[in-house]
C-alpha cells in the first residue's frame, strides 16, 4: 500500500522523513508523552461531542 488514503498523496518515504524529524526535534523520551496528550485531547473532544448530543436529547 504505497499511498495512505486518509492522508492523500503522502507515501511511506515521506512518513519516514516526518517521523525522523519529529524524533530529532522532540527526542525519544518526549514523543510518548506527546502522543498520550494527543490521545487525551481526542478523547475529551469526543466526550464533548457526545455530551452535546445528550443535551439535545434531554431538551426534546
């Protein structure tokens, strides 16, 4: 699978270069912390979106 569908025209070579740049920029110990924070942010966003759906149902 040369092209990832959700990214568009970025292939494995470009992904590898981006990963290496991130590794050099943030360091190996900081990347897991960044990913954990990103995951918490996405989870919080999803919970917020589900909360707005629940609020709409309660008002009806």
